[in-house]
């Protein structure tokens, strides 16, 4: 056992996973520099303003990635409960006037001096961590519902339906993988669907988004404007795109061009082929993350890796699905690519944890 332990300590991280993450960060920086230039020039008279911000966040995220890759994954099991409780307190704090920042009708940010961050991004990891701990300790299935419902409920109050759906998605994946009682799982799923339905019919803003999704051709200059500009961008790109840097929609026609809608700008410039390449890279990242989960050395690390893969995977699917009008617009960023510090740093930090777990995959195979 001692020799085996020493041999495990010499194992290297999954270099393919690391290279893919670095490649996605690079692609994201190029995309943000391109898509944000007109808006940055219009607002700040500096077309590189958003790129400068993203470079700083990428640097912080990469530091977090390499730091997390050095920390043994067992450390996170020890602090799972207090970490989760801290994220819940932050989600409560963001709802308090004077603490949470209100913008565009939502309270999603907390400022610490010049730094702004979204507690919901931290809550994604906190929930993954705590659910993995519960599964590893073989706790009663009812205990799985409580943290999931509390986290989703607080984020819904911001309101942020897109992030709520992401959390519900990876939470349900983890619960299903834990072999929870089927009737409990089905009951939670039905309650989740009812909660989403109620949140839509009780909000004029969400009802308008649903109506836009169902009737895209109506009110093209009003509530259907955003999705129509996205579809125009995708259609203009064709198979090979209009050329890098040649997007028309980024010139203040497409809302959130560097944020939630950045995929539309990418697809316009590099076309269907280029967009497919980007989706292939994202898919490869998720496959490597699932591979890490499959060969992880213990139940906790398996579910921690699975939760991170499900989180990034579900967020990617929901963003792309909303861009191609398969679902209503969700307002969530594309992992690694969209402009925004909270999302980029949290995803890179989670990738670092995956890299640390990947060091022990040989040990898992040896055990088998």
C-alpha cells in the first residue's frame, strides 16, 4: 500500500484536459476582444476595455486553476458543509438592499470595493461539493432535496431562472447517479417543473420571453428583437462565416454580444464549421471530465468530478440551445467563452479540482 501511495503521488495531471481548458480560455479571449470592441468603444471610448477586464479575470482564474490542482481533493470533502453554508449566506446577502447590487431588475451581484462577483457562481460549486459529500456518506435521500431546493429557491428570488435551471439540471444528474429512490426522484422532478411553471406565469418578464419563444415572428422590433438578431447572425454566417472580425451584428445590433450571445457572433464570423469546431472542443472537455469521474479513486471524488462535468455541460447545452431557439433565451454565459469574471474564474477553479482528481485515476484502476 505504501508503494502504491508513493506511486500515486508521482502521477501527472490529465494534460489533455488542461490543454483543452487553456485552448478554450484563449478562444474566449479572442472572441471577447472581437465581439466587445464596438460596445466598449461606444461606452468607454476604448475598444479593448472588455478584453482588458477578461485578461485580468483569466489570469486570476488560471492562478486558481493551478492552485486547486495542487490541493488534494480530500481537503474539499472536509470543508464541504461550511463552504456550502457560506455560499447560502452570500445568496441571502445578495437579496438585501444595500448589500446586493440591483441591475436590469435583478439582484445578482455583491461588490467588495472595486470587485463585483455573483454569489450564484460560487453556489454552483458549493452545491456540487455538498451533494458529493452527502452521497459519499450515504445519507438519507431526503437530505439531498434540502440543499438543492434551498439553493435553487434563493437564486430564483434574484431572479435568475437560467442559473436556477442549470443548478436543477446538475443537481438532478447527481441525484440520479446516486441511485436515489425512483419515486423520490420523480417527485422532485415534478415539483421542479411546477416551480418553473409558476415562476413563469407569475412574472410578466418571463411570460414575455416564453411568448417570444412560441411566436418568434411577432414584434420583431420589440420583445422578439434579441432572438431575431441572434438568428440573423447565425444565418449570415452560413457554412464558413463572413470572416474573423467581420461580424455585422456585434455593431450594437445584437444585445449582450460579448456575454450570453457571444456564440452568435462566433458563428456569424466562422460559420457552421467553425461553430462546430468550438462545440467539439467543449464536448471533448466534458468527456475528459466524465472520464475523470469514471476513474476517480473514491465515491466523493467520483461525484465531485461528475458534478463539475454536469454543471459545465448543462450550462453549455442551455446556452447553445437558447442561441438556436430550441428553448427560450436563458441569459446564462457560455463556459470559458463569454465575457464575465465570476463565471470564468469559477469554471477554471473547478477545472483545477478535476486536474487534481485526475492524478489518482491510475490508483482507481489498480483498485479494480
